[in-house]
C-alpha cells in the first residue's frame, strides 16, 4: 500500500511495497492527486520500500517526466542501502534530487 500525505504544501508518498509488479499501479494511484495540481511538488519516501526492479525504475522516470511536464518536481528520500545501490548503479539517481531523510527532501523545496 502507498499512502499520500502532505507536509505543508508538499505531497509525500510513502509505502511498504516493493516498486515492482502490481504495486506499481498502486504507486501510480497514490500520485494521481499530486499530478492534478497546477505545479505538483512531491517527495517519494522510500524508507520502507524493500526493493525497486527495472519496471519500478521505469515508472519512477515516467512519473518524473509527468511532473516536469507540469513544471513540478518529484524528489526521492530515505532509500535503504539496497534501493540506494539500485538507483545509483542504474544511473536513475542522476535524474532525481535524492536525500537521505524525508525532512531534508521536503525542506529542499523551500530553499
């Protein structure tokens, strides 16, 4: 399951499922509300996400593109060591602002 919440004006999506298979549709659904905003700003909190597979990486890039088309921004935060390695080794991390902590990612929108 993926949960949508807000910290001030920033949307936060968090979940406990791997970014793979059927969970990707749930992830997409969690972002639907964010993407209906004029200039969407969101953080995907990866703290409890155990794994990201190739389909999950593609979905992250697709979501980033959708945010950018609306002049918004999607940032990543709190990835565990495995997910952090997956993002780094595949080069996907270079397409995002990635933060070790959720609070840092949310705060970066203010800077």
